[in-house]
C-alpha cells in the first residue's frame, strides 16, 4: 500500500471514529454541540482523505463542486431559521440522494460504455439498490419539503386505490432490479427502474399529511443513508459504507421513536393519511364552547405569585423566536421565589429536539428541561402551566376521546395543573386538524397574540407586580 493510500485509509478510520463519537454525544443535550463539532471534523477528514486518493486524475470538476457546494451550503446553514430546519433537512436529503443516484448511473454507464465489459452480480446489486433507494428519496424528500414549506397542500392528497397503485409500482421496480442484477446488459430495465422509483417516491409521500412529515423525513434520511452505503459497496469506499450505515440505522431508529411518541405504527404513518380529518369539531360535539381570555396583567399576577410553574414550549414559540423572552420571564419568576421547569414533548415543533435547540440557544440550563415521562407526574402539583404555542401535544382528547385521530398519543398532562395559561395567536387547530379541549377547560385562560410580544408584556408586568 502506498503512502497516499495509507493516509486515505487512516483519515477514513479517524473520520469513522469521530462520526460514532459525535452521534453518541448527540444523545445528551449538554454534549450535543460538541458532538456536532466532532462530526464536522470527521467529515473534514473524510473529504481530505478522498481528495488525496490516487484515482483522481483531474481536480477541476472537484474544485468546481467544492465552490458550488460552499455557495449553497453556507446560506443553508447560516441564514435558514430554526423554524425551517425540517425543510432544509428535506432539501439536503434530496440533494444527497440525487448525488448517490447520479454516481450509480455514472458507474453503470462507465462499465457498459467505457469498455470495462460486464459487471459482476454483487456490484450490480449494489448499484441497483443505490439508484432504487436514491430515486425514491429524491422525489419523496422534495414532496416533504413542499408540504413543510406549504408550497403544496400539507393535507393528505389521496385517491381511491392509491395503496394498490403504489404496491404495483413497487413490485415493478423490484422486478426490474432483479432483472438487471441477473442480466446487467438490460439498460432499459435499469433506467426504467429509476423512473418508476422516482414516481413511487412522489406517490408515497403525497398522501401523507403534514403532521407526519417529520417522521417521513427521518425515514427518508434512512433511505438516503442506505443508498450512500450501497454507493460505498459499489465503489469500494469504506467511509461511504460506514457513514451510510450509521445514517441509515440512526434515521430508522429516529423514525421508530417518533412513531412511538405519537403512538402510531409505520404502516399507519405511510398509509393512514393522518391529518385527513373532517372539519375541526369542538371538544364536545354539538356544544358551543367558549374559550376564556385573560389579560397580560392578570396572567402576570398569576405567574409572579406562583410557587411552581411549568413552561410548555411549542411551534408557536419557534415561529415567534420567543425563547430569549421566555428565559427572561423564567428568571424573573425564580427571583420571586418560584420554581420553573420546562416540559418537552418528543414531537413538539417540527422535528425531534426542536424545543431543546431553541432553549439551548437562549442559554436555558439543561437541567431545567424535562422529558414528558419525567414531568407528567408533577402537573397536579403545579400552580401555573404556561403553554406557548403548543397544540396537539397537550390535547386531552388523546386520552379521553376514542374517536379522535390522535387518540392514544402520549401527551403532556397540562390539563391537570391547577391553572393553565395558553399563549396563542388565535383558535386555529393544530396539525391533526381537531379542536383542542384544553382551550375550553375551566382552569384554562387564553392570552391571544404573538408569543414574543405576549411574553415581553408578561416580563414587563411581572417586574411591576
């Protein structure tokens, strides 16, 4: 082995170790930032190791790719707001899957038009698997981006017989995959498989509602990782195999955990058309319920004299970028002798850990953040639960209404607190498309308005209380 090849393999080994350590660090909030830095260093080592590979004969296209990638990646990383991270991730997945697919197409074309002759079945299977999953991910991730960004309707777009059509397309794609593995010279079957897979990705994600898009993005991330791993097998590249396997496994586990957090199965996510609920109904059918509003002054008095306060952040806080004002309010309550904790639902916001990221950005201490299982038992002893822009994750219909589309989903037991103050722009329903019974409960008061503006007013009023 030449010195150059040895340096490449050592850089790949170091990068793999850093990827694994970084992924492990992401499981703890206090180590998450360090984990991201470790993974970034690992990626730098992997890129540097690839750039010194002896197989590279012309760096011009690589240099152009580096410049173009930097021009696209820097704005995506620096300027995209945290509320749009799921959309950015979906778009990045589409780019990554497209890269894997194009590599597979290039390798296949090079073999049969570059004079290499026939390709062995194992390598052909890796190439076929790579482009099959890659094509599904490209179009599926684009649809997920459109639904999250609301470029296309977030509601499930269904039609009669959709599952049968998808099944036929899947069987056709698999049949073509087997055909090209058995006879790699069937180029028509190879490219036909790519087209069918791209159509399948489109038709699989369109019928899924916006509420399930984070789960879909996690699952597509798994597909993209597996496609990258297959690329590694096809090219004989160890770092792609390792990274793809890590990405595929972690994405699959994440989608499993998110489904569990919503008490839903994969089949229900992929085929259940969640969010396709009828027009929003009241918590008690046929009963005219009225939410009780509260002024900022009265809400501030409750918070100023409360001994135990639990803050429940949601997507509304993310949209308003109110996390810094929330931290300031919590510090004021604590200065007056109150105890403040934060209750974090696993699927609050648009992605797992969304609320943790926002609160960490505002320097909220990690030991004040509590998972749903840790905090739910404390709500009955809580003087005030302050809900900031959360909806479905605090809807008691998940416990009490068997006809509700979210029935069985684990929720934060906010309705069991002595008093509840909900900060919300209006009475719009959440992703599930149903009314929230919490808003009409006797102990609940609604403080309407933009979350950041409302919290800022509460801070001012608590100071003067």
